[in-house]
C-alpha cells in the first residue's frame, strides 16, 4: 500500500485526479485511514498495483426533455425588465 501522492507520481497522473477518483470510489482496494495521533484527518492508502478506473472522458451530456431534444437556453433579460 502506498499513499495517494506516491500513486500519482508512480503512474504519472495529477494528484488532484487521483484524489477525485478516491472520493468517487473509483480506485479498487483503496482505504481511508485516520491519522493515529497529532493532527486530525486521514490519509488514503492505495494498492501500488491498483488498475486505473475506466471512466468516460469529458462532461456528462446535457439533460434532454421528453421529446429527446436538448432544453432551449434561457433568453437574456433586457435592461429594466424583472
């Protein structure tokens, strides 16, 4: 088991991405452990041979209405209207 930072350096992945995966529960075998003394908090322990998650790239598609088309954008307000 290694720390999240060590895992990110080993796999050449940004640390913030690894933390995002850990919070989502996407890394198999990862454990959140409390710090036994001193400061309050926790550390993540990740198996050094953990596979990278299979996540879709990019953002989620926009929501669609019942007819299957994307929702129209809101019209901008004119000055003086409420």
